[in-house]
C-alpha cells in the first residue's frame, strides 16, 4: 500500500475528526507508516486532536505563492513551492500533518493551484497512507489533486438527519467526479441513539460497501470537552470498531494489516 487515500466526511458534530484521528493512529500502530494526516476542514482542528503544531496552511502558501508569481526571483517558482510546502508539515510519531486552511478568496489562483496539484500528488506518493479530514462539502478535494479515493468514510449519528447528511455528502462526491473505490458508513456514538432511531434512519442513508458501528465512549467525549489529545490510549471502548474500520480501509487499498489487537511495532 503506497499513497492510499482515506477521506472522512460528515456533518459538524458527527465525530468525523475524532474518527479520522483514531484511524490515523491505528494505521501507524499497525506498522503502516509514514502516514500523512490532512486537515481539509476550514475549522482546522485535526492538529489539535492529534497534538501536532500547525506551522502554516496551504491557504497561507497560496497567498504567498500568488505574490511570488508576480516577482522576479533567481529561485524558480517550482522550487519555491516545494520548499515552502515542506515547511508546512507538522511532525508527529509516525505521521505528518498538513493543514489546508480556508478555501480560495476572490482572486484567481489558477497558476498557484496547478503547482499545488502537482506537488501534492508527489507528496502523496511519499506516504504509505493519507488520511483526510474533509470539510462537509468536500469541494476542496475536487479543487486539489485528489484523483482517486481508496475509501470514503461517511461519519454520521444513527438518526434520520445524520444519515441524510451522509447520503448528501456521498452524492456530492459523485457529482464532483472524485473517483471513489469504496464507501463505508460509520454510525458513531451508538448508545446515545437507540435501536429505533437507527432503524428509522438507515433507509435515508447512502449506499455503501459496509457499515461500522462505533459505540459512545465517555473517555473520548471527556477528551474532546477538555481539548485533550486523541492518542493511542484514547477511546478503549471504540477500539474494536476502529480496528474493523481501519482493516476495511486498508484492505480496500490492497493491504493486509496485523490481527486485531496488535501492538505498535518496536522502532
């Protein structure tokens, strides 16, 4: 598995960022490394969740390159893009973080975006896996270099509203012509929603290859409330479901992970 891309979509409050962080941690813990975690949500909380400092964003780089494109320099614009992009990567244990930041403003960024597409494609190839925490609309993926997604993970609460939102995100991904190999539905925080709510909502949900149910976990809720890091010790109650989801994602990308419950390899 090289450069496999797993995109996580869902409405605000669904737990999308937490699930993406847990899967990124699980990939690293089973020896899939390095992992590139990409925060494509303008709210930009993946770095906080993973405990990695955000050095800057693609939005900042876009503005910087836009100004540089108008100036004469001895250093080529291609080289500048590569140097500045490397400066944005935050480093974690077994993974890096790239934060996209806000979408484009009213200016024309066609030239800068064309450079970004090329360099982000090359960057993707340097990682075993890429985990993308998407904005709900997912338009950022279509504007950048995502030509194909190995797994689109739709995170929703088990309610009619949550599942309708997941279906609409899936439909948007189709309309944007973003290639998706497999789609998985994550019913998150099970336990807060009863069985009746789940049965009532499933008919409104998207068509997917598999459904994973993640139980409500007081530990994760507490960490989110306190703004604490989601690390390897977090969410013990969710671990079997996260392992299942990670294996589904990796299997769809042609990788075989160690058995469930495997510990992180020794360095």
